C-alpha cells in the first residue's frame, strides 16, 4: 500500500521560508502571488493490505517523527 503524507505549517504560525519565496516571486514579476506556504511531501510504501492498520501506523509516524504537531498540520492519502 502506498501512503502520501503532506505536512504544512499551521495557518497561525509564521512561515519565513514562504515569505522569502513570495518575495523572490514578486521580484521576478509574479506580483499576483499573494501568499506562499512551504511544506513537505512524503511517499511511503507500506508492506500491508490492511487499510485500518495502515492508517493507525501512518498517524503514529506523523505524530512521532514526520510532523512537528506543535507548529505543523498533516494529512495523508492511502492508495
């Protein structure tokens, strides 16, 4: 089973990397960009066909390592 995990900085947390990218885009003439948020994208291959067990394990992985839940949100997709 394949899991895709998306980790993003929480909306109420300052994103200095996103602000830097937004500024760079503006300096390149892309003035229509009003906001940039930087995140992480991860693909994991899981050796299981049990969807419920995979969801539990992915949540554990995100909570313990893949996301800093104090300042980041995460979501995942299983295929």
